[in-house]
């Protein structure tokens, strides 16, 4: 019963971590429309929030073995709720930037606690699969209701959705109880070496950054092949629904097939289908390839985050890995805006191939002899 209750609480908390990266296409467009920002300016604002989210667990990772997981989860979710509420009331880009950076810090605290728990699990990939599945379910809901809300309320409505999700999550997070005693393991992780840490950081950054750059600007890409904005947002709800199969599959697979093979197939698939999506003008080919790109990447996420958890049970490396993962997401709006502004949308395809291939090589070297 305690495990079920704790899993529900962790899923509620982790949903707050996943929500903004999942719905980046919504916020990119609404920021551009409501605040009259260019692609690069909108990307910069979102990047600032995601950088704070990512930097918090990285900088605080040495504290992971000593923090109270429940206190960190509650503190982070409550502070995020405050930041979202205040964001509704401003149209000043500078004030909004400060509030979103505070929101990023708050949500980053949550990942510190999640990283600590995942490192103590006998199968962290399975745990991340469950948590990612919950995040995808919430994303489905947001994509279904967001067109009407944003049409009426604009940016205030977008942040209002974050308020509603966070207010729902806080009471669930309060259910969390944790003794901080290590769970019995079937694996015996060795202390991570400096070389492994460098490769882990490289792998996460390379794999996440180009994919999220493409995802962040997927709505303008879809409009370019003939879809309307409203139809594409509804299609994103369908994408998230089918991606639930990918995250659930990752939870079912866990460590039974190791980590290298799942990462190989999922990242290579992400690169292949992403390139097709970025180089077609046929709507049905774009929709199919875009769907498969997202499914492959979301399947890989549990394994990417799981690498840090299998290296060290103190939670330090898992927290570091979580922060670096979101650092890759953080730079993606700015990276996407930079590439599009200077080289066009097709440049995202080259970045995606390089990121997935080089990222896999880094992960494989990290896991050599470990899994």
C-alpha cells in the first residue's frame, strides 16, 4: 500500500516536471502572439525557465542523499503553484521572465527528490516508465482542452492550465511517505567515474537538445505542410495518446533487455522518422513520421534517465542526469530558433541525426561493463 501511495505521489510531482516540455509548442506560439515576440525571443524566454529547472537538480545533486524527499517535493510543487498564479497576472516580458525562472527553480526541486528515489529502486527504468506515462496522460488532456482556452484567454489561459494541474498535484504529493532506507536491489552499481559522468552529460545533451528543438517548433512546421494550428494541436493530443503506448512499453520492458539495445533502437528510430517529418510536404507522411518520432523518443526517455540511476544509488548521479536531461530541453527553444532563423527548418534534420547517433554512442560507452 505504501508503494502504491508513494508511486501516485511521485507521479503527481513528476507530472509538474514534464508538463512544460511536453506542451512547448503551445507556449511558443502563444508567447509569440500575445507578447509580439519573434521565434528567437520566445525561445529565449522558455529557455530561461527550463535552464532554471535543469540547473537546480544539477547544482543541488550533492545534497541528494541528505534531503527529505517529502519536504523537497512539497516545497517545489507549492512554490511552482505560486509562480504559475503570478504569471497569469502579467503581460510584461521582463516580469514574466523572472516569474518563470522562479517556476523553473521550484519544479527543479521536485526532480531532486525524484532522482533520490529512483536511485534506490531495483528497476529505475520501470519507475520512470510509470512516471512518464502519467505525464503523457496529462499532456493529452492539455492538448485536448488548450485550443479553446487559449483562443479565449490567450497566455493567461495557458498558465491557468498549469495552475489547475499544480493545484491538483499538491494534495497528492502530500501523501508521500518515505523512510529513505535503500530498497533491496538485484543490481550492484559501482561508483560513477569522472569519464562516465562526462559521457552521461554528453549523451543526454546530444539526444535531448535537437529532438526538443524540433518539437518546440513543430506547430510552424505542421502549418508549413498545410495543417491549421487548431488541427495540429488536436493532433498532438492523439500523438500523446499513442505515445502512452511507448512509455508503458518502457515500463514493462524495464531492465529485462538491458539498456543499450532499447536505447539503440529508440534513438535510431527517432532520428530516422524525424528526418522524414522535416523533409516532406505531404501531410499524411508528416503526421505519420512525426508520431513515430515522438514514440521512439518517449520510449527512450526512461532509459536515458535510468542511466544515472543505475550508476549510483546515492541519488547524486540520478539528480545530475535529470537536470542535464532538462538542460537539453532548456536550450532547445533557443537552439531551434537560432537554427531556423539562420539556416531554415531543414537544418533541424541534420542536428537531429547528429544528436541521436552521438548521444547513443555516449550512452553505450557509459554503460560498458555496467549493464
